[in-house]
C-alpha cells in the first residue's frame, strides 16, 4: 500500500506549511545559484518530519531540475557518493525530458553517516559509510550543480571531518510546524481519503505528533486501515509517540519503573549515543538508589552494557547496541527491590569535570609532547613514564627545574603542571626568570674547513685559445 506521507507530499514550495522565511531563503538560493557569491550547497537542518526533504523535492519541481537522491537506505560510502553525487555534479544527465540542463543533488539524512559494519562474501569487513563526509566536502567543492543536504542533527554532520561541509554550504533551519498546521493537513488528507474523523481526535493526533507531520500522517493511515469512521477510542489504541524525550525524562522513567517495557521504550526514543547514556545512568545510580544491593546489581548491568559497547567499537557490530541499551534501561530499572531516594538527578560529574579541565589536559599534552621529543617517546609513553619522574626532580631542585624548563622551552602553564602548583605561585616566576639563560643558549655548529694552499708562483695564466685559420677561407680584407 502506498504511503500517504509520499502520496500527499507537496508538489510545490507554496504548498509547504510553516517555515515561510526559510522557504523564501531557499528559493532565493536556488534563483541565484551559479552566481559568484552564492554557495554551491545548502544544508536543511531540523527535527524529523518538519518538511526538509519535501522542500528539496518541491524545489526541484518548481525549478524544473532533475532530482538525483541518495537517502539513508542507500549505501553511502565515499566511493558511492563520488560515483553518484559528484558525477552528477560534474556532468549532465538524462532525465524525463531528455538531457537535463540542471541537476539537484539531494543527500538525505546525511547526519546518519556512521561506520556501519557489513560482512562481505569473502568474510572480510568493509565499512559502507566510510569516507562519506570527505566525499560530500569534495562534491561541494567541485560540483557544477546545486546540492541540498538534509540533517536532523547538524552537529553530527559537521563535527570532526565534517567541519568543512558547514563552511562550504549555506545552513537553513526548519522549525516544527504548529499543532494547528498539522491538524489542517490531517483534515485535508481525511477529506481526500473520504475519512470521517472527529475534530477532537484530529487535534489530539496533531498535538501528540509534536511537529512531526510525517509521523502524524502515518498514524492517521495506520488507524484508518479497514475503517472509514474513526473516533477517539481508535486513536487511543495507537501508542503515543515521544521521539524527542529529554535525558532527564528518560532517566526518571528508567529509575522509577518496575517493568521491562517502559525503560526500554524510553531509551530507544532518546536520540543519544548509548555510551553517553551509560555515563548519565552510572553517575546517577548512587544518587537515586539507596540500598547497597540495588546499587551493586544496577552497576553490574551497566558494566555488562559497557562490555557490549566495547565489542561494538572493536568489531563494528552495531547490532549489540540494542542489547546494551536494554541492559542500561530495563536491566537497571529491574535491579532495584527497595524504594528510591527521591533525590534530584544530576548532570554527570565526569562530563562536567572534563569540560572544566579541557585547558589543563591540553597543557599536559603539550608538556608530554615536549618531554617526549627530548626523550624520543610518544606522548602516551611520556605521560606514563617520564612526567612523574621529571616532576619529582623539579620539585626537589628548583635550579634543575629552571634548566629543564629552559631546555624544553616550557611556558608558565606547562611548568605549573610539571611542578604541581598554581601558575601564579612565586616559584613559577622565579624558575621562568632563571630559565632564560638556558633558553638563550644555542648550539654553534662549526665546520672543519681548511682552505687549500695555492702556490702563486706555480699558478699559470690560462693560455688563450686561437682557432686555426682555414687556408681556403678568404679574409675580410681580400674581398
């Protein structure tokens, strides 16, 4: 059966509800494409079901462009993107009406480019999404055709190697449509499908969708199968959807539930990486659980989940994510046999400390790099083996500390870490001042060069070479 979300997808940008300003900016970008100051690509970011993909498809129809799409169901490795998107961006293609003048390259849900492991026929690992971000950047640089990239999470696309994508493309943000706008669309679909639905039911569906228009249309289609008259009871049979659960809401469900299903649903509706969720849960277990046996059992579940996540990193088998998530959610929820403390959940201390100490860690890495360069060790080995030893030497003898600081060209922050004191301490300034004499020392390289002795008497003036005259050749004066 055809999906109603596809069946009633807008045919023009004028049919899209909401996001009027963003739609206008998208139209202006398309109209001015090819001009010198216009970026070759645009990123449409926003939550699921808010109309990003529909806007891209409608734009292609409005402009008369041939649409070339790569969506999340396709294999999108660097080779595939270069072979499809980049090729379409460099060359003309055949469309419905023959050779097309302009192609619109659509990379849908590009933030889902992660390293997915697949097993090939010869049982060797290949990573179907590897190099995808780099290929997108290359496409944006070289393309001669417009490119649209849709994402639910802009950060997930532009972090790491994807930072270049954000510089090369214009970013437009889509907002969730209001419940009134969603209800208007649902009423229109009901009219075209000859459905009789109570207005109260339509409003309830629109509010429960929380701006996910595509999800609301899918809900309407699912409850209308074999039924042309729909009431509130039919809608109540449909599980309500909460796609954007906040972390604290999800944790409250996990820690306060006494069944298997609710915590499992909460963690799967949460759009967070399992390892990040594990940090939140493990940090809040001793806060919420009071009894030592409950805490012990909960940590056993989290530890087993962490083991599964480690295997995911090693084997790239992302199927283990589901088991890890269940251990962290339902496993932790069912590990308690006593009432909870009722205390308020807290932001993980590890994340907070890591954020506060990021500069200290950067200075420590810089210190380890300088020590490693002098001792011919890696940064990791320098941290483990050398920093502690050199720190002990510097603390016990300030003169040696000055010499080491000078020879390694340490700054105040690096010296403070090595000494284990605050950089405002008077000893730091004294050591830095004394270290200047060692900083100014330079190894003077001398060459063992000895000039050759030349005997001026034996030196002869080079003889002049005069070519022999040809007897048959006449001189100038004989003419």
